[in-house]
C-alpha cells in the first residue's frame, strides 16, 4: 500500500475516481458524477432561462425563466395547457434538443447543463420524477419494491453488492417509516390504496437519494386524508432534497407553501407571477387566467 492510499479518506477519493471513470461519458460532460456534487454555492439548484419549446410551431413553453433554491420546496400552479408538464419533460430530458425544437438554458446547480444530457444520465445526476399515475411493481411486496429501486441505482449497486444487508436494510426501514408504510412492508404493492401506492413510489424515488424531486399533480385521485398525508410526507423531506410540485389542489399547495413559501404561476408557457400563495391569489392576472372570480 502506498502512502496516498493509507491516508484517511483515500479510499473515498479512489471510489470517486472509479465512479468518474465509469460514468465518463457519452455526453462529454465529466463534471458531475455522483450524488452530492451539485454546485449550489450560488443558490439555485435548478435554473431555467428563456426556455422555449415548440411543437409544430406552437409554443408550449415561451421564454420561461424560473429558478429554485437549494433545499426549497416550490409549488407551481397554472391552467391546463400552461406548459407545466412540458417544463418537467425538459428538465428530465424526456423532451430535449434531440427530439424537439427547444431553446434556452436548463441548469442543475451552477455547472450541469441538463440540455446536453440524456434522460438516463439526468436521473443519475440526481433528478427524480414522480408521474401522475403510480408505477410500482404490483406483484412484489412493498419492501421488495424499495429494494429493487435501490438496486436499480447504479451508483449504489457496486457497494451494495459488497455489503448489502446492514446499510441497505437500514435505508429501507427508514423509508418505510418516512412514507408511513411500516405496517404494509410485506404486502404486495398491488393491494395498497391509491394514496399508499403514491407514497410508495415516492419512497422508491427516495431510495435513489435524489437532489431534486419533481412531482406532477401527485394528489390527483386522492382522498382528502391521503392528500394531507402526502403533504406531511413532502414537508418532512425538506432539508433532504429540493422539490418542485405541480398541483391544482389549493389546500395541498397551501399545506406545502405555508405563509411564506414561494409559488410560481405558469400561463401560456411563461411565468405569469411568483410570490407567496396569498400574493399570487390576489394578483389580477392570476385571477384572470387561472383562479377565476
Ligand atoms: P400542463 O401540464 O400545464 O397542463 P402541458 O405541458 O401538458 O401543459 O402542455 C402544454 C401545451 O403543449 C398544450 O397545449 C399541449 O397540448 C401541448 N403539447 C404538450 N406536449 C406536446 C407534444 N408532444 N406535441 C404537441 N403538443 C404538445
Ligand atoms: Mg400537466
């Protein structure tokens, strides 16, 4: 063993080197290669500037600029067709310069240019997305769903194989507690209620330790009780990841934004207003285009 590898921390940096070698790099971007290395030293975790997306000449997004601070839980509201889902499609790489007419800038932290990355790569750098419909493995038990989600994450796979049980079990148990699914751990996911499935899917995303979680209308189809349970879960994630939540349910938005959280209003592909929920609700343009009188 040479002097360098016997120093404290040397093993960690060696692992880092290996990760970099493994990931390097179809995109030509060798910068961000493991969770936790997103440069948010100047504030935003997500930064959109003049983002325009055209479908056959129609602008689903029209010079949209918006940024989310590191650690923030941002709610986004706006009428159907405003471009909210399209925005998430661009952030996650589902829609990009490869398959659509897109211009503008989309950055994760200071240095990660998401527009130059593929969809799987974007998931790898720490963006998790929750779609409206829960997608869990119905035949598998809740516990197995979480385990599969953890193993699907290549960043953890090699170390997990070596020493799965302790750390892996601990993380699964932690996630079961966080999502309120402890009592369901050994039930097939197909038997869960809609609200429980939604929480399980969020738990599966959490197993991959995202830096930024995107949720598109997560409470659609939920009971009031399930809705407030989900608000509680997302509020409890503050501090462990940044979140962007698109939702129409104003009670849910109020539970997430609180009196001082920022809410963004999209309309016709642009940012129409931004501020506290109270302020945007009083904004004439927002009343006109979304809330009604
Ligand atoms: P929101 O999520 O705010 O309801 P969307 O982002 O789904 O809005 O849609 C914005 C606009 O872009 C809508 O008019 C929609 O019909 C259009 N649109 C979205 N995706 C496509 C696509 N792949 N092809 C053509 N038009 C699309
Ligand atoms: Mg939508």
